[in-house]
């Protein structure tokens, strides 16, 4: 069968859900496995779901993770009101543990990580979340995936029908798009760019907003 098989985390959040929608619509994807901590209520011929309450115990499900071409790691949490040690545990430790387990059973897989605009690759800046995500990006790149890409989107506009989206955020992003269209992408663009990372690759492993827009058009 033509098309790639992909894993998506974070489908119960706004980014993962949007990437999922694009994968289900896209002819270059033939199968999608969503890995969630809780059930996502959607039926589709391409879609499979694996409930993993604790991502640190992903190895218990190794047999169900084999023979995938790409992983779109969209799970994440806001740093607002959170101390650095807890944010690091959720953002860095969880992601690296998940990635290592996945790589152990898929040595030819492409891994994409959703980071954020202004992530700090030096790991030394004053902004806590940016340092932590910078370290996460850096260490994922060292693991030995077939390819590893870090996506740094800014404002994002959802697909019609997305459930995991706050209306106020959608209004704010639409306003931003009027005055600064270059810093806003659609979930369709994000999803297409991730799929294209797996099918055709990209010259950089850190994709800023302009890179995401360019790759989505390939």
C-alpha cells in the first residue's frame, strides 16, 4: 500500500488534534496511531488508538509500536505557573523517554517534535520554558533517529471542527494574522510540513515559521 504510517501524540490537545486532522485527510498517510493518556472520541478507517496512562512505561506496548515511518510528538503543557523542575520532568524527561523507547523498536523512523517560537538552543537564556525546550530539541537530535526535526510554530489557526481549541485563542490569532501574517500558520500547513519531513525530508532540523510554510508547499 502507498503512503506512510505515523504515530501522533497529543491528539487530545490543540496541536496534536490539528495534525491528526491533516493526516486523516492526506493521501500520503495510510495509517495513524494516536497514543494518548485518555480516549479521543473519533472513528476513521485510517485511525488506531493506543491508551498509555504513563509514557514512562511505553516499553510495555513495544509490539504495537513497530513498523512506523514517522512520529509527530505534539504532546505538551504550558509552563504558566509551573516550577522549572516539574516543567522539565513533563517536557524533557517524558519526551526523551518516549523517543528512546520508540527508537528501540523503529530504527528507521523519523521523529518530529513540536517545540515553539523563540526556543533557546543555547539552553542558557533567562526564559525557563525556552531553555527546557531547547535542551529537549538538542538531546532528541543526538538519539540517532533516521531524521529528527524540531518545529517552532507561532500562532496557529485550527481546522474547522476541531474540539480542543479555545475560541478566545482563535480570535486572538486571527487578529494577529491581520497585522503580522508571517507569524501565523494553519494546522493544515503544520500537518503537511510534518508529513513532508517524513516523505521528502528538509535541509534543516529546526523549522521556524517560514520553514514550516515553505515545506508545507512541497
